[in-house]
């Protein structure tokens, strides 16, 4: 009697994996903190990216919570976890501040979950470090796209134009710090008070000096300054103003800010330089925008002259 053996054949089929698709190249980078620079952070759906700061983080401000998620908890005081929550391409910004007053600004960029082989590397880890002798706010040299008149000769040995510490911007900043008793303005609903110093113009750029005071008994954080031009749309009826409000942010070329965290009774000084538009509508006005980190949706708007005094500086 013949015995017939039947051997079962097992066919191994690949099981579907979560987040299947081409794996993007990864990148791990170390960045030196520079408050005047924006760090691009490339993200991808289904991947978490980590940002590590050199000290305890006190605030995290996310521009678009509908497109991105940023997580920070007290158990990991120096880490922020970021990821896209939409599969569509998206762009936003992220501001991180630390207990010493240092802050960094990141541009969040997600190319979405489109098919094909990804070529852009995903930033798995961005680690920030302080440079030797780092001081929050003004630094010995800052990158600038336009040097004011009578400034020292730019140093272009490293491929970028650096204005030396004796530049007109630093001059304005130093003058603002020397004001012993600024005239403070109280703003209802805000913990801080503000004072505007000199507003000067060279060529088509405007420099505005200011100070911020925390008169309360609790610490407060402020975000970097912004410049806004706002007005009302005119109706078709002559000399009648409509209800529509227009508002645009102007690019800040440079700024100095001694720190972003104000302890009880503490004062900080700053200077912001921006490109003034050549013209505006009659209803539009220029504002310096200062905001507390815990209420950026209710900023302080300080009216600025559209045609300020022309600056003159001595060498």
C-alpha cells in the first residue's frame, strides 16, 4: 500500500503596514539660536518631529492649529513635538520661548502625503544650542539686507552682510536704554505698559524705538514686534467709510529686543526696522504691534507716523 503525503504550502503575503509608502530621507540638525532668523522645519504626515531647546521651555505658540499639532509638557521641559494633522500641503509658523527670555521662530512646511518618491528630507530632530557668549536680544552682529547711511562698512567675508555693533540700529537701541523715565501708556486688559521713543527714517526704512514695562507682581512674556498697516475700505458713496477693515503685516528687516520674559517690575527695550510703503490710502494707518505671549490675539497697536523725522547719524 502506497502512502501519499500532502505537504501544505503556506503562501506568505505581505501585510499592510501603517503609513505604507516611500520612506522620506531623514535629517537631524543642530542650530545655533539666533532670534533674528527663521528656521525651516520640514514635516510629513505620519511622522513626528522633535525640537529640543537648551533650557526649559515656557511657551509654545502655533500659528495654525488646524493644520499642525505642537505638544509640550512639564515632564519633558526642553522638548516640543510637532506633526501635521492634515494630509494636504500646509505651511505655518511656530514660536518657542524659554525661561531666560530666548526665543526661536520656525517655519513649518509640510508637502503633504502625495504619492511618489519623496525627495525633501524630513527633519526628525532639530536641536537648538546657544552660541558662545550668547545674549538674548541684541547680538554683536546681525544679518541685514540694507545698511543705513553712516554705518560701518559691512563685513562680507562670510558671504552675508553684517552690520557692526556701531551701526545706526544699535545707536537707536542704546539711546532707548538710556531713557531713565519713559512716559508709560497703560492698556486695558493687558499686563504690560508701553512707551514709544524716537521714530526715524533713512532712505525708505523706518526705525522705531520702544520700551515695555511689567508693573505687575507676576512675570509676563512678550513676542517679537510686528508692524501693521490697517484701514477701512471706502464705500461707493463719496466721503463715506465702509465697514470692511483691511490689515497687512509689513516685513521687519531687523530688530533688537533685550529679552522676551519680564519679571515683576522689569523693563525691556527694543528697536524695530521695517520697509515703509511709498504710499497709502487716506484711511490706512501704521501701527507698532506688541503682544503678550498668552494673548497674541489681542495685541497692543501703537500708532506710528507715516512720515517720520529723517535720521542723521555721526560716525
